[in-house]
C-alpha cells in the first residue's frame, strides 16, 4: 500500500458521504469518478494499459463528456445541484494532471474557454479554472498560446449579418479571455508575447470605431491592469504611452464618457498607483491632486492635474 493512501481514501470516503447526503445523483457520480476511477486508471496505466498506447486516453475520452456537461450548462441557482460545476471542475483538474491524457481533453477544454458562458463561473471556481487554463496554455510556447487565443472569435460575430454591437461584444470577450490567460499564468510567463502580439492587439482594440467601442476599450484597460500585476515593470515600458493616452482621454471629460469606461479607467489608475507606485508615480501628477492641509484626497480630471500640481 502506497504511503498516504489511507489519508487519500479517507478524504475520498468523506467526499462520497457528503455527496450521498446531498441526495444528488450527478454530484455523487462525479465524486465517485474523482475518488475512485482516476486512481484506478493510474494503477492500470502502470501495468496493463501500459501496453496499450491509447488505453487511458480512450477511457478518459469516454467519460469526459459527462465530466464537462455541468460546466457547459447554466449554473444551478440553488439546491444540491449547484455543487455540480465545482465538482466537475475538480475532476477535470485531476484528469489534466495525467500527461498521457492531453489528447483527450485539449480540444474540449479549449472549446469551453472559448464559449461565451465561460465567465459565468462563480468566484469560488476562479483558481481551479486558472489552473486548468494555465495547463492548457503550457502545451504551447507563450507567444503561440496568446496568438491562438486571439484567433478565437464567436461564429455569430463573424457572420456577414452580425450587428456592430455583437462584433464589439465579441471583441470585448476576446480581450477578457486574454486578461484571464495572463492572470492564470506565472509572473512574466508571457513576456515573450508582449511585443508584436499583446501590445499590438491592445493598440488595434483602442482604435475600434463604433457606437459600442467603449465596451472593447474597457476590456483593454482590464488587460493593462492584469499586466501591471503579472509582469515585471521593466518589460512594460512600451505600454505606458498607450495607457497614459487612454487614461487622459477618458478622464479629461468623464461626464461625457460611458460610466463603465470611466469605472475601468479609475480601477486601472488605482491599480497602477497601488501596485507600481515608483514606476507610475512619475505620471501621477496628471491624475491626482496633491493634498494640502485639510484638502481631501481624490483624483482630478486629466488636464487639470498639471495646473493643480503647479498651484500646490
């Protein structure tokens, strides 16, 4: 008996008891697969299935549709069924640990990541999804992974009859996936994709012209926020002119801008001042009024910051 097998069995048994007590057959089956089937497959792979190159892949390919079904459906609002997506995702995390099963889960997981429903996940599933998506991206070089992601577009948005609103929503969703990919990766993992891929995409997205352009531009600011957190500042020098120009454009006349875009700009400004005070501090005077005496702290509209700084 392998060391720690008893603890693992106890954990699996307690999870099974919990799933059984909830009275939901789907949750019980997912828990059973996670606690019993995968360890059995690993044991068989080390012995009998080792002589069959596609043995594990074939078995996982058969059960994968069942595993992914709760992740493809709208999340249940209440009851025991609301735990199905989380348990299915935990089982998926166990599956992707097996290097031999890549061929079975690669395309289905890519399809899930490209689906509009992907961002309907609950906050408690965020770290699990980050683990899955980072494992998926590790199958390619960082530059190829980002390039492949940016080729994803909704079929509806690519239609000749698609509205400008649908095109903008699709472009915004694409940038949101890029932000999640950067968030899921290690620090500086995608440095090689910055020049020529990520920065180029951000600039092109800011030039998007439509009544719904603000939807895309708000997601550009989200990507910049993630880059500020996940990339070492010395790699972001080429990003500052882009970010500063957009912040000044939005905050110069915030009352004339869509509220969602103004909120994204303030969130980016807050992130830069908090996470990169030394690197971004040189530009803070354009947006933040220095407090004097009892004067309240607060951001100033772009264009007025310089006058306020001189007056102070």
